[in-house]
C-alpha cells in the first residue's frame, strides 16, 4: 500500500468527473476524468479515459489519455499507445509508444533548464 503521507499531497480525478480551474498538486495527480484548466504537479498520470484541456506542468508526465494545449515536462514525458497530445510540447526526455499521437510543436531542453516560468516569459517560436 502507498505511503499515507504521499496520498495527502496527491489527487485523483475519477472517470466521469469533470473539474474546472487551476490546480497545484504537491505530489502526484492521477487523471481518469476531465480537467478544464491548468494543472501543476510533481508527477502526472493521465489514464486512458483522462483528458486535460489547458496548461500542464510536471517533472514526469505519463499520458494514456488526451492533453490539449501546452505541456511542460521538466524531466520525462511518456506518451503511451493510447495517448494523444496536441499543442506546444516542451520536454527534456520523450518516449512515444507505437500508436501514441503527437500534433503540434516540440521543443527539447536540457534537464534543469525547463520550468513553467521560462515558458511563460519566452514567446519565441518553438523548434520542431
């Protein structure tokens, strides 16, 4: 079983649940429902039924569902076979399984140089 202290800093959005707003999660966010808004967390797992429309920022992002808008992965971005991302994607490492979909601009950065604030202030064109 998971450490109870870890779950106090985590959030789970269940299948069939829709939330709107701006969310800051100190630890892990598991999304099986829908978020309409922005999400910042240490680690994000989007399940097969999960969908986020808005800005997402985390060290590790594991996508089995859908992300639309701006994605900032400060360490590792994994797009599983059922995952789909559309928009501006900023990452350090990326892994795309066969069947995973990416549409938009991809910008790679060195580890430790990528954060949400630098993306907000940098409005220049993204590399593909």
